[in-house]
C-alpha cells in the first residue's frame, strides 16, 4: 500500500472539501434551517455521491463519459439544470422572506419577524446531498483529474481500495462535523435571523455554478463549427 500517495490524496481532497461550493453551501443551509438528523443525512448523501464518483473514476467510466461528447454534454445539461433549479428555489425563498418581513414590519416594530424554514424529512435531506454532488459536473471533472494524475494503472488494488475508503471517510467526517456544529440549538437560534441571507448566498452559488457549466456547454457547441 502506497502511504505517500494516500497522504497526498488526503491533503488534496481535504482542501477541496473545505473550498466554498455547492456541497458546502447546502450543508450550511441544511444545518442552520433543518433538524440535526436531516443535516447529517445530507452529509451522508454527499459522502455517498463522492464514493460513487470515486468508484466510477477507478473503473474508468468517468473518463469514458468525458470522452463521449454526447454523454458528457448530457451530464452537464442535467447537472446544470439541477443546480439552477436548486439555486432558483433558494433565491425564491430568500425573496419571499424579504417581502414577508417588509409587509410585517409595521405590525411588530419591536420584535423581528423571523420565519423558520419548512422542515423536510431525513430521506429528502439525503437525496439533496446526494444529487447536489452527484449531478455537479465539476465534481466529475475533479475526480477524473485527481485519479488520472495520482491513481495510475500501476497502483495496486489495496491502495485503490484504501483511497476509496479514505475519500469517503474524509468527506463524511468533514460534512458531518459541519452539520453537528451548525445544527446546535444555540447556533441555529443565532443564525435564524440570517436565514434569508443564507438562502440568498446559496442561491447565488448554485446559479453561478450552473451558469459556468452552461457557458462551457455553449463554448463546446461553438467549437464544433
């Protein structure tokens, strides 16, 4: 087992996990607006999606998808559409909240009118985490690049298995930690008034990623002519 390779893989993955993006944004939203269990299920969903990406990369399926123009464009279209839809939902929630606060500002000027987000089931939380990462084409590209550079055909099976487990465990640990910290009642209560801002930022992040992917698709189409 190549411990040096695994250590390098761990460092790169940890940096990627901590970088702002759809995964980070959705965990913050879930942990501050939903129950702790739902947030943890969301973290588990993201980790499972990363496990699937890892498996597809090791099997060479991700590379096959990228090399197929039609398949890769289809993946990008589905992914960007999902991210755009999620972003739209978050922005809509933020705008609705702002309008509601403005309408009720005259009714209670001494107490802030803060509405809690509608609670969702743990299973839905899992699906949101799973789809957010799995349908993000940028995640697909990241794992293709990561494994093509570090996990070459010469790497033995024990190292590949260890790498798969390592990425899953690191992902689950990081996002679960965020879920546990941000879902503390005291922190949730403090961030309750910031729900609108959180939704706004989440919407911007998701739509920005979707627009970037759509722009790449347009350039690919133009490049064919």
